[in-house]
């Protein structure tokens, strides 16, 4: 082991205590920039047959405010090992390495100091700080607290199918449309061969047909993807290993083409350590079910390797199977899951879109929720074949429907878009699957992507991060369609699906009323004033035509005395003919059940049974099909039961 120079230890101690200089007694110190990637290079004393399995390099950084950040290093070819670090604090820093091979003086017990200065450039990730979960737990923010609307695009196969010229064009287009996240898989999520996949520059993912030997040169191009995206203000959401490639999910029909548990964990450590200093989030697994103890334990350990390798500084989630969510498989309080993801998949007008958004919103502990894979533009509905009966392609209107319904129902973190031809990076040299009819450079111009720009602009304008689902405010008359509705406290925002052809009735809680309203065309962003209405808590509106619309109403608050306990108010109107509203007040967040009974105690309808926030609430009751008479309604919440009666007259 290399002997430690006592004078250097004293020098470092002095350096860390000073906090204002870049040079101590003639000792020159490297200068780094705040949150800017720096490569620390170490030269091994030995050449290993397989550096991935025979040696580990780790590093610990000590910061000026007591920070202690531990990260993993990675092999970059020959005798070269690297650690990438983006310092999060201005001031004096110190690092020390450790290696599993303690006799390798090039890797073990190396130390040095450096000084970090402020960043003054235009990149938001560096000037505002890396992403984090907001204090409310509902959305993401930059480090300084500025809200971040997550507008993602899916380019799963970009890593090996794209070239730099295509990459530049693609990123320029996505940046111009306001996208700020790119979802991708470095290896592939569709194909696996003995050497993985070969990229457009002739580099295989693995060396020597050995899944233990990750090829560092393959990742030189992945570096370019991440660097270019970050410099364009876009986060990269990386799936290190797609679910079905791992042995716990393999289909026997695929033979020996799978990656075992040990190889998978090596991949988790390698990829995460290589991008530990970049603006990335991690998506664990991929389009699969984590429905056994063995699978959950493996992916839990896989995720913890990523978190430990990156110093727990980057966010992570899980990519579930279609029609399922991360919280279906892992406890909501799992510490490495920073935000929840669900996949409503590629079925048009699926109730799962909004039901799961609300289910995620009501989880405890509170975490941001996103629909990470709604239907993709131009893919066949429900992934049908084109020759199947009733098959059709997903159109922009279907994409809009899934996006707005997700966000307004409770998936308030943002939305992820996808398009056939892009997600599989279809080109003439590598045609896409799933009957992609256009290549990627054509598909980037599909209208749905521009309409996501409009969606983002609308959500940012109306402070989307304050949204909470208020479906109880809405009744759609004479239709089985739903109008998904959210409230920011200042605005009511509803998505009217196409071909609604029906009046929509709103009844707000007694402490609220609407002063003005308008419709917004989600394909153009143009506004149309809604029918004039008096300041009221109860009103009906009809969409301008049969296309889909966004309805936005300004909400005003009435000055009411805030109760100290749970309250159940008399329904309004009472007596009533067909529709009435039941007002109540919840004194603390919790489970709320509101049930209507007939005169002899039989259950007529359960109006709601869900988690609700503290405050005034209202629920609409439609008595269609019921006879005139006296009915009772009961509120159950916080261990209390309150009953009132109402009269139906027809």
C-alpha cells in the first residue's frame, strides 16, 4: 500500500478549512465548475483480463458543507479507469479512491483536492440545479425550486440505430417543440445477440461474445447522445437493461439469448457510474411484471447498485408492463423510487389512463406520478396487426386524449409522448417494427408532437403543478364519455373528448364559484369564449363542436368560516328533481366515503370512496331511475359518521 504523506494530509486539512483560495502554500489546486461534469482519470498498475469482474474502483468526495458523496468508477479501456463527478457546491473539495485490488497503487488510496467556482452559462440544469422532487411531492423542480414540466419523447432504439447527423436533427426538432426529456435504452429493448447490438460506428455492445465484457467504445456514442441532449436543456431517461433481456423474465423460446443476474448487475454498475455526472434519470426494468419475490428482490438490488454508484444524486423509477404501475409491484415508500410511473399502453380511450392517474395521486407517501407510456402516435390500436378486423392507427386526437386525461386525473408530473417510427428509430438501413410506415426523420414531424408543445404551454400557463383531480365536480348528461377535470385552486381545467354531443354540468363546493370561462383548441391553442354565465357554483356547458376541447374556468373563493371538524351540509337543491349536490368539509387528509341509502336503509349508490385532501368538497348525485321519496346520505371519514336526509320529487 502506498504510504500517506503526513504533510499532504495537513495541507489538505488546511485547504478544506480555508474555503476561499485555489492555492495553498504554493500547492496548485484544480478548478472545477459548479454542476459541470469532470472526469478524474486513474491509470491502473495492472492489466486485467476482464476489468469489469476483476477489480472495482470507488471514490469518496468530501465537500465544503460537510457533503460526503460516494460514487463508482468505470473501466474505459486498456489501463484507464475514470470517475465522473459534477460538484454540487461551490468551494473546496477533497477526494480519495479505494480499489478492491488494494495492491494497485494506480487505483487505490489516491487523493487530491480541487476548488469549485460558480457556473455562469445558459444551461438550466447547471444554473438552476439538478432536478429534485418538489416539497409537495407532486412534481419535479430544478434545484432552486423552479417547477419542471416533464415532457418526454420516446427513442428507445436510438443508442445503436442512430448516427450523429440524425441525432442533431432530432434533438433540434425536439428542443424547438419544448421537449425536455428523451427516453432511451443504450443496448436495445428488442434484440439481443452474442455481442449485443452493433452501433452505426462499428462498435459492439459486448466484446468477445461475452456478456461479462461491456465494450467501453460502444458508449462513446452514448456519451454524445447524453452530452448533446443535456446541452440542449434535455434530460435523458436511461433504461440500463430492458426487462425481458434478464434471465428472470426470459422466454424459453429465446434459447440462450439472455443476460444472467451477475451480468445484469455489472451492467447496472457500469452504465450508472459512466453517467453519474450527467443530467439523467434512471428507469429500472422495462415493460415487464415484477410479480414474484425473486423478481422484486433482483430489481431492488439492481436499482440500489445504480443509486450507490451515482451517490444517490439522480432520480429513479420503474417501467411497468402495460396496464400496470410501479406501485402495483413495489411499496410506495420504496426509497429508491423517486417518482411513480404507469403504462396505459396503446389502447385508445382506455379508462385505465385516468383511473390509474388518480390512484397514483392518492398514494401515501406522496410522490410525483407520470404516465410513462400512453398510446404512441401512428401505432396500431391495441398493437393489432393491420389485417385484423377493426384495426386502425392511433391518431393525434387519441394521443391528446391520453395525455390530458393522465395529467388532469392526477399524473401531474407531466407526460411522455411516443410515435411509431421514432421509438424504434426506423431508417432505411434498419427498418422499424410494429408496421412503422415512416422513418424517424419523417415521423418527428407528426402533428401529435407539436400538439404536445401546446399542451405544455397550457399547463405551464395555468400552474399545472397545483393540479388536483376533482372529478366529483362533473356530471356528463346522456353520454358514457368522461370529462376528466382538475383544479389548481385558481382554475378549473377539463378535457372534453371528441364527439361528446352532450351537456356537461359542473357543481362546485359551496366555497367556490366560477367568474369566467373559455374553451381552448388543443390542436392550435386558439381560445373561444364559453357561453356567458352568472357568477355561480352550478352551471352547464356544451363544447363548440364535435372535436375535443379543453375547458378552462376561473375560480373565485367565497369567504366562509372554516370548520374545525368534519361537516356534512344539506344537499342543494332540496327537494330536488333529478340532480343535487352534497357539500361536506374534510378536516384532514384521509379516506372519505359518501353513500346514498333509501328509506329502509338499502344502499342506492356509493358516490365516492377515496382519499381526499383537507377542505370543502362537493359530490353530485343523479337520481335517474329512482322513485320519489326520502333518501339518506352518509359521510364517513376520520372515524366519524354523519347522516342527512334529502327529498326527491318527480
